[in-house]
C-alpha cells in the first residue's frame, strides 16, 4: 500500500544537521513517512537518523544522483517530497510544494531559492554564479516554463539545481534518470521539460549551513558535469 507522502532525504556526512531536518519535517508533515538514504557516511549521520525513528536505508553507490535514482526505484508513495540533509531548506514550505502538485496537477514542484535570498546569503559566491548560469542556459536552450503556484501564471523556470522538490508518483516512476552526481537536478529538470511534465514553482527562503557544516559539491568539477549534462541533453551527445 502506498504512503500518502514520502519525505526523501539523501544524506552524506551531515551529522550536524540531519537531526534538525528530520525533526522539522516530522513537525511540518506528521503523517508523512520519512526515509533517510545514507550514502556511505563516515560520521554519525545514520545513527542520529535512526535515533529519530525514521527509516534509514543504505545507498552504496557514491553520488547524489545514484541516491536519487535508488530512492525513486524503491519507494512507493502517492506524492514525494525530496529535501537535502543540510538544513538549508526550511520545512515551513513543504505543504506549499505538495499542494502545488494538486492545485495545478503538476508532476514536479520546485522550491525556488534564487528568487528570494540565495544570492545574498549563500557564502560560496561561485555557487551563485553557477546557479545563475545554469538557469540561463536551460531556459535559453530548452524554453521551459513553470507555473507560479501563488499566481497561476506561466514563468521561466526559476531554479534548476534546487534540492527541494515535490513529485507526483507518475513523475517518480516514469522519469528516466542516468546521472550519478550533483548534476541530477539539472538532468531531472531538463527531462521534465523535454517529456512534457508539468512543472510548478514556489519561492523558498535559503538558509546557509551552520558553522562546521560544509557543502559536498565541488564548484568546478561538479560545475563541469552540470554543463556537460546541459549540452548532452540538448545535442544528444554521447
């Protein structure tokens, strides 16, 4: 039997934040089933998650894309909410993302950081540049659009690489994803456009990581993979 809502949390070495993420989403979505997919963490992330009473599943192939593909393959639910384990995405927006799926019959609703405070509060400036470049290229090359859930208007896609998203079961079980690393959100967004999935968008606040917590994304090596994904999907390169 499917769960009404599954909260999917990919996690790699986030012992400083995973507990807060679980607690916040439990409070916001008390009836949801929370799954933490531990991607070979060498710290206490998995132990902390288990102590919170959520389902902790091992994801042995390293890389966020591999984790997302495993989650999509294994978990059956009516709707899904995916959020990173780094406590940068406030749980207060969860209901709005999920409601966007129903309100406009969307297949994917993205939590848009870039239209709110991301550029002001993100401490890694090259991450901001990379997000802006990715947004420009995807909108320019693929002419995608999304429904602004608040107004119902069609707008360009506002945040390509956000890790805060809600999905329909149809999207999760039919999208064909190949990425292994942090390019997964870019591939997901492009394939949603190319395959005619309906996309929604909700502005969300971005919270920078607490002291002692660090991003696993490599600005330049992962940035190259993202750009390669954009070009591969556009020109069907091998």
